[in-house]
């Protein structure tokens, strides 16, 4: 695959630092890789001789497997690191851990870390290309890229389209990265959830706020539904999960009231019966599994474009 254009950055630390041209270049490249991964032979030699380390300091199913598959389909050499079974448990610092791994001649680092900004810190100290696979409640750029890529497949150019992000906005790195990505692409973005789970500053990012799920579903072309992040709720932001499901859960009854098409998305993992019922998650409106499929192509595109700048 020949790419003449280049990204404006040698790391993908967050959508905030990508331009609209970067995002569109990633999408164009991902379209080509989507075609590749649907062939009988899914592998291309683009990252031969490149070694990628996947460093996961927090749990993951989709992102970790998706990056590993993307790297292997590009013929990269891959090493996987999980904090729970590493010397981090013995007190080793992030920088020492990463420098030890890099001294084994690693070219690119994909990292998930609970501390917002951990990737910025690393980018000032190491030479490898860094891809943020989620930093605390801050950003999850490749999730937002695959979300917007999946929306475009369903409804075309996102400029002027109405996109709702529903749920626990306060704790969600997916929400922040989606907001940056969608507003750069010209979409109208609305967040919807209980007031306690919507940050006060959010309107400054150019989004609308609604506390009315019914009105929001009528308004939007796409509803990207986020999970309640139980592991990050050190305070009680909602009275109970049952009450959340009653007032903000997306159910078949709500969708049946709509007299228009709607695309239902969820980045996973899903709390079935809380933010979304199984009937909706598995319905004809849902593209949740297409999102996962697109994740591999989008991550191949990001890896490929960063490797091209080495
Ligand atoms: N969407 C997402 O980031 O899922 P994982 O936590 O399983 O990687």
C-alpha cells in the first residue's frame, strides 16, 4: 500500500492532537485495510521488521486483542505486557518498565494506563512511536476513530449529522475522544445523562447537553451509548442502577416510539439491562459488532501511518 500523505504527528496521544486531515487520512487508509482483512489471506508485509510492544496497565478485552490482531496482520513482531503479572507489582516505575522494554529494540508502544497524561509523559522520554489505548478518564483515541469510521459507513459524511453520546460522560475517555473527533468532523454532538454524570465544563467543547433520553433519541441519527463505569465511581452519582436503567436505559419501547431510522452503538463492555437492554444491543439498529470489526482496520491504519514516518 503506497501512502504519499503523512500524519501531522508521530504519536497518537489523543484526538485533541489530530487534525481533520489526519482523521480523514486514517479513515481512507482503514478502508483499504478493511478490504485486506476480508480477503482469504489477511496478512500484508507493511510492518515487517517493526516490533510493537502492547503495554496494558489496565484491563482490556477488545482493545488489546484488536491491536494485537492489527499488528500481526501487518506482519509486525509483537510483545505483550500485562501489569498484573509484571515487576510493576514489585514497585518498578512506568519509565523504568518502558525503558527496559525499549532496550530490547522496540519501535512502537501501544499503552493503556490508568493515569491521565501517562502517554504525554512517556513521549517526552522515549523515542518509540506511542499510541494511547486509553489513559484513565482522559482519552481513548482509537475507539473514537473506529466509532466515527463506523458511523460514516452507516450514514455517510458526518458533517451536519446529529450524534448523541448517552450515559456516564463524567468518567468516560470514550466520550471525550468522541466529542473531539465528531466536532472536528463537523457533526452536531449532544451528550445525555443524569446531571451528576455530565461534567460542568462540557458545553465549552461545543456540545449540547440534555437530560431527556426520549427527546435525545428523537433528535439523533446515531446514539453512542456508554456504560456506567462502576469501577470509577468513588461517590454515589446515581441512586441505583435500577433507577438509572428506568430513566436513561435505552429500551425497545423507546426505539419503537421513533418514526425514523437510528443507529445504535456501544464501545463495550456492555452492562446489559442497565444502559441498554439486550433487545436493543442485539437489534437490527445495533452495529456494536461492526464497531469491533472496524477496530482492527482502523488500528492497522494508525500503526501503518505512524510506521511510515519512522
Ligand atoms: N472499548 C474498549 O476499550 O473495550 P476494552 O476495555 O475491552 O478494551
